[in-house]
């Protein structure tokens, strides 16, 4: 699409290679479902490598980015609908209530890069905020899950026929190369909703924001950040009554069984999530209910009763602590929009 149209000032010699390496299938119109596999061999290998490295550590841990296989993504969508899980609906409300002001800071004809695009629902709120003739020209959703991304991009294209959509299948926790901006476009603007930034460790969050600032020169970043609040409210959001969050956490074991020839007993582990106030983060763990040995391919891992695997850290911020982090990464913090109950925040950060 955008690549073939020749509208953008692409430095062909350097970018062609990068395009091919990060975007195996950039042309939506020639996309065919038959080309898709649930998880590539390489991804499986990387997944396996990360899992084994994480479980060999003294404090066992797995990266939360591996929650989102097809089943995990569906469970996450259900989490977003739970009465206890306030972030999604609160952020959507903030984006809706402040659409005009947000469109104003983003400016006309922007190029929007979304990090971890998922099912592309929140971006519609952003697009719909613009007056006719000022909407973003180009949209580059970056997501690790190529199958899901291409399908969502096709649906979005049907709704926004004028928008140039350039899906980028990549892990946004790694340095990323994007095509050069089109000559006629406005600012390059990052969109990072959902408080996904909270999944990074503090040093990783700083590094991510630094890379984002480099990628978004001359533009800015619109980022959703969950706020520090009453611990009971945070606790409930990760310990829902219906057990969907527990199923989401345990699904990681099922995924390892399916993709890495592991033999985790899903009944042998308990979902355990709590708010650690001293670190301003929710931690999710899988705790072994008994002494057991688990096989992952050729590897064996012993668990004593009560041993835990850390599966997610979800950091919470105050407005000030987040603005300080953004400033340290090379942004000038701009306006911040917050709901009435002060549950969630959406920040506009200008690249310095
Ligand atoms: C998508 C990372 C923002 O941390 O709240 C939801 C994921 N984990 N319930 C979060 C999640 C458990 C979510 N993020």
C-alpha cells in the first residue's frame, strides 16, 4: 500500500531491507489467510528460549508479552469487559470526553504509530475526533502478533478507506525502524494506550520512551497510564470474581504445553495477584500448589510447594511520577487528561 504508492520519501537502499525484515506482508490487498500460521517456528524458538532462561533464574519469571496468543488475547478482551477491571472503560471515556483537545495537540494529517495495537478499537476514537480533512493520513500499528494484526487492519481499512494503513509485525520492546514520513504529512505521533507501559520494569520503561522519542522526532506521544489508587481497587481489578484474570494467567501454562512440548498441570498452579504498595505495582504470579517436576522439551524444572513464577508486573504511576519519567526520556510533558474518579490518565508528551 503506502510502500508501493511511492508517496513517501523512502530512502530505498536502507529501508527496503528493513521493510522486508520487519514486515513480511506489508500489502494488505494481497494478504491471504493461507499465508498465516498461529506462531512461526522462529517465534516458538524465541518463546522457548525466553521461557527457559526465565525459569532458570533464582526468582523465576516469564515475560507478560507471551500472554497474548489467540486464547490469551480473547481472555484479555474479556478482562477489559469485567466490572472490576476499570482501566479500559475509563481510558475510553477519557479519550471520548477529550477528543477535541486531543485532536488539537495531535494536529492535522498526522502519521500515527500505535505500539501493541491489539484489536485496533481505541484508535477509532482518536480518528473520529478529527474535523473533516484533518484526520491522520497514515496509520502504522505495531504488533507482535501478525495474524491478529493483519486481520484487524483489514477491518479497519474497510471503515477508513482513505487512511493509509501500514501494519508493522514487530516486537515494540525491541528497537524499531519505520518508513520515513510522507512529504505532505503532519506530525508523527505515537499512540500507546492501555497502560501497557506499566508492564515494563522502570529502567525498561525509560529505555522504551527514549526509543519512542527518537522515532517520533518533531511529534509527540499520546500514552495511557494507570494511576496509583486505593489498594483494594487495584486488588479487585486483578482478582475478578469470575476468575477470568486467573484463566488469563494460567493460559500461559497451556500455551507452553501446546507450543513448547511442556507438561504443566494447570490444576497444579494457583493464580496469585497483589498490589505491592512499596513498588507501586501489581504483581501476578503462578504459585505451585505442590511439589512437582515440569518438563519443557528436554528441560526439567522442579517446583517445591509454594514456589512462584512471576508472570507480570503492572506498574502504577502518579501524574507527577509519570511526567518525571517522560521528561527523563526526552519529552516535554504536555496536557494530561484524567477521569473524575482519578483512576486513569492520558498524557500528551512532546518530543524535545
Ligand atoms: C494490558 C498490561 C495494561 O497490566 O492491567 C490485565 C494486562 N493483566 N489483567 C494490565 C492485565 C491482568 C494489563 N495491561
